[in-house]
């Protein structure tokens, strides 16, 4: 069907009758914006919005920190990638070499540092009860323990942390290597955006 025929057909169609608007009754008085209830309602909506936004920001704050750390690492590693690119390597190969080097360095560092930290932490945990008993021999510490229960609290915390025989250590291990790799590969394009 040609376009001109469609236009003629559309022009011939009967016009639909407009429906009468629904009758919702008579209008009430306008809202008094100086009324205390109106102010309270608006203030509550504002406070709830602020709370929701703060909770949303708090829930994504760890992700934002990881993204910032990845951007920082990518920016720091980019000169090494560019130096390899000047030696006629493609960006993909240069990023692979640098990324592999960083991963190997982290593994080497973990193999060198982690065993002494674990052994020293274990020694500290094993000797902590004796150290706390030695603190009780000090008059000032003993008086503070009598008044505030410092040593008793420390001993209770020590028992709760080491109750299953292991020391619970929270560390920042969550560096997202994939984000770092992404930012390192696409850093020139990302910098072009700014």
C-alpha cells in the first residue's frame, strides 16, 4: 500500500467523540502551605529522603572505595605500561606483563610477610594471658581494674576472639584485581573523557 493511500485512508476515518471528563465532585480548598501539618509532612519527607540516600551511600561505599583504589593503582601502573608500549609492545601485551608482575609481587610479598606475622600473632595470643596477669601486679593498673574492670574486660575479649583456637583478623584483601585490570587497559580512554 502506498503512502498516499494510507494518508487518504487516515483522513476518511471517523473522528472519535470526546468522552466527558469523569465527575470527581467539587474542588476543595487549596492546601494551606503555612499550616504546621503541611510543614511537618514536607520536613518528614525530606528527612526520610536524606536517610534513604545516606543508607544507599553507606551500602555502596565499599564498592566506591574499591573503585577508587583500582583507579589509583591503574594510574600508578600506567607509566610502566606506556614504557613497554614505547618498546613496540601492544597495549594488551604490556598490560598482561605489568599485571602478571604485580600479581607475582603480591604473591611473593605474601609468602615472605605472612608466615612471620602469623607466628608472631600466635605468640602474642599465647602469651597474652600471662601478660595480663603481669599487668595485675602493677598497683595503678590493679586499681583501675578494680574501679573499671579493664583487665577483666580484656581477658573476656581475648577469650571470645580466641575461643575456637584461631585469631580472627580482618584485613583489606578485597582489592578487585579485575577492576584494576579494566582501568589499566582503558585508562587512556577514561582520561580522554575528563
